C-alpha cells in the first residue's frame, strides 16, 4: 500500500516515521545524494524502487566532505527540481535536513576507513572520505534502511562504504548501479553543470581514455604501464585537461596492480578548464 509523500527535515521525525514503517513490515531502501539530480541518480532511485516497499531519497550537501578550497559554496542546489524528478521515479519519502540539524556543535566522532581512503581521490582530497563515511553512517542511522543504493561512478566511495558496512556490522545491503553516460560517453555528474562548451568537449577525453585502455586490454595487453599510457594519451592531448591521477588498482583492495590478471579498476580524476574555471571530474572502468 502506498503512503503519502512526505519531506522530513529533522532527523528525529524522519527516524520515527521509518520506525513505524519497519514495524509494519515494510522493506526500506535509501538513496543518499547531494541533490542536483541527473539521470545517474534517477537510475539509483529506480533500482531502489525495484528493491523495496518504501524508497527514501536523502538530499544533503555535506560540508565535511568538501576541502577548504573546494566547491561547497557553489555546489548546484535545486531542491524543488530534484523532488519533482525523484517523485517521477516513485519515491515515498525525502529527507532534506539543514546542516545544523546534522552536525551537533562540538561533534568529535567520525568514521574513517583507513587504507581504502588513502589512494586515488583520498590522496588529493584529504579528509573527504572520512566526511563521506561519517555522513553515510548518520544517514543510515536516521533512515534505517534494509538496502542502500550507490552509483559506481564514485568507485572508491562505493568500496569504502561496502567495507565500512562489513567492518561495522551494519545490517544493510549495499546495491550499486553502473555509471550512466551521456550519448557521447561523458559520465553523468552534478559537476558537469560547471562545464563551459569547451570544457564539455575536453571532458570527453576521460571516457576516450577509458575506451582506449579497454580496447588495448581486449587486444591482449595486460601490462599496467601500457594500459595506463593508452588511457592517458587522449587526456594529455587535451590542452584544457590536467590529470590528477590515472591509475590501475585492484578492484576490491584498491592496491596498485602491475598486470591485469584479475578484476581491476582503471580510475581517473582530471581537472578540466582554464585558470579561472576548473572542474574536477572522475570516471572509471572495471577491466579484467
Ligand atoms: O555520492 C554522493 O553524492 C555523496 O558523497 C554521498 C554518498 C551522498 C554522501 O554525502
């Protein structure tokens, strides 16, 4: 039986509502987001819909996962538009708290997944994944889901959340959904909204790099140095793109691999734009 759509802003009332629904035997799915919803998010919501009786969307631009010089203040926000899109996917509840409701003054506790958070984005965004793991833990405690759905574009984030759920015995199933791409290959991202026409064109070098490495792998190449050179070439040829990292890592442990003999992830972060306008984009592809 459907329930009337509700938006909750206070953690206490959100949790009380879910406690009632759980008492009624409903299976709960949550899709945590920072808003600025695009087709990638809608794919998460549809996957959640197929998994549960009640789908909760959370929208919270989490300050603790942004570094001091990152884009917290300009991160795109459109709650009304987001809720309209999400409701078209059949969500039941939305949790949209204010920052003050989520972080207690004097908070001293955070969740840090140690090794998985060190390489890749963790190296250039210190503290980012502790912010993610902490807010996801809090969102889990507030929305009490049976299943939580995350996108595979944030590959390292997904690996960290899976490990956290395992290590801390959360009784929550983590479901992941493949990257949704624009027709020309660009991975969907809320940050694509920052791209100028030239940046948007330069941003295609990421998916071109992944495709080049995949083609080399399909042709029999297994050496990481060669696969990485193939992945880097289109990005290095692009004047508006600067590589943060392009790496091949074990798909589970995120340790470096020299030869692709088992499931590995080719992950990249690239800054696109000129001196005055920079957008950091990530993308990845699992190979092997
Ligand atoms: O992937 C995101 O949008 C965020 O990192 C998340 C998981 C909602 C935590 O703020």
